[in-house]
């Protein structure tokens, strides 16, 4: 298979780097019993090359080991099925993350990477769910009332079946059960919306409680009464527009580039500006980037000292906030 690949093809690089990684964290968990397993290095190579070339789904990766010369070369002409590839991702996610750190160390040894200037940006990644599967708190109340009224009517119809015939094709127990299942799903959705509202209220209350002190301090400093209206306390409980997605309740509705809104996650990516290598990532549910500098700084602190010291973190205006500008810890960190 290697005779079919150009000399500088990416597949060569993936295999060469793979051969230099310490995979004991993966291979050590296999007991050597049962049927022969596809070696973790093969599956890892398929995943890495797939990510690098835009092939992500396990079924597409499985087909690629048949259809693509590069994938067949990386897989040593074997064909791991989609369940085998998906299991590696699910079972060894922390170990795979540590392997990417090994890749950065290799890049450092090859003089391809020295930490210095880091660029941070966020990008929205679409969830595997439609925004039309979202249920708002206001709509859930209306739908819940409608279903309860339907159940009452069906129960009344059940009592009258002795004297009147049911409409053709109607199965009363199934109809009632179906509505009760929907009521149960709505109750679970409302509970999740309520939990998010309580969490948001706690955060907003902490901010609100600090505002009067800042207004008073500024008034004493200037000798003038505070400008504007006093801050209003946060409202407890969910708002009508608060919602949860019934397909993927961890994702959020977010504004995306080009306009419009989608069901998404917010992925944070830190890149070393000279080599353009990604050094750290994070995935959050926040719709904007204002709160993501501190979490990323903590992640960057975990990079090995051998990679050097980070001198500057560059971020665009999406990360701008008064707290980020004035926080002294952002200028006094040991590595930043």
C-alpha cells in the first residue's frame, strides 16, 4: 500500500508519529483473552487521520478503510468496524488526550513548537440535535395543560364505552398511555429548565450583590450621586423563553456565524501562533466567550514545562469584559 502514496502524504506522518507514542495506557488494559483485538495504534491512527481530513463518523471511517488508500495504509490493510472505533473514543478519551500532549512534546523535540504567543478563539460546533427539538418553559406549560385536558376527555370517553361505540381504530389505553408518557417527558424537561434557572439566579445574585458597593464607592470617589437606575435584583424561577433540547439536553441554542441560531456547543481552541499547532481545547455550554479566559489559562498551566513559557495570550473582542481586563491574576501567573 505504501507504494501508492506520495512521498510527503499526511498518512506517512500519522504512522511515523504513532510509532513514537507510548501507548501502554491503552494496550495495558487488554488481558489477551477472547478474540484477537485490533491494535490500539491502528484504531488511533485511523481516528487521527480522520479528524485531520474531516472524516468523523465511525461508520464513514469504517468504509474509508475499504475505499481509501491512505486509510488502508494507516490501518495496515485491516478493517476495524464502526463499533470498534467508537469504543476507543468512549473508553479511552482521557488517555487519548494525554497522547496529544505526547505529540506536542515530539513537536518540541523536533523544534516545531516552543510556547510563546498563544491565540485563543471560540467556534460553535453543531450538536447532533435539531433546534426544533427544543421545548421552552412557556410552551411546556401550555402543552402540559392541553395534554391533561385530553387525558380527562379520554377517561370520560372510557367510562362511556359501555353505551357508545368508540371511533374506528381508537385504542383508549394506548392513547392515554401515550399522553402520560409525554407528560412525564415534559415534567423532566421542566425540572432541567428549573435547575438551570436556579443556577443562573445564583450567579446573577452574586453579581447583583456586588453592584451597590461599587456604585457607592464610585459615588464617594467622585462626590456625585450614582448615575442611572439602581440595579434590579434577578428574578427567581425560569422565564417563558428558557428551554431545553429534548434530543440533546446538554447543548444550547447559540448564534452562529453568518446569522441565525443553531443547537450548538462552544469549543475553545488555543493555538501556538508560530507553529499553528493546537495546544489546548475546551468545550463549554456558554453562548459567548467572556468567561472562557480563566478556564483556558488553567488548562494551559497543565502543559509540560519542557514546552517553554507562555508570554502572551491573544484573544478577540468576543472575550472582552471589565473583569478580564482588570483581573490582576491574568498578569501575574507563573507561566503567563
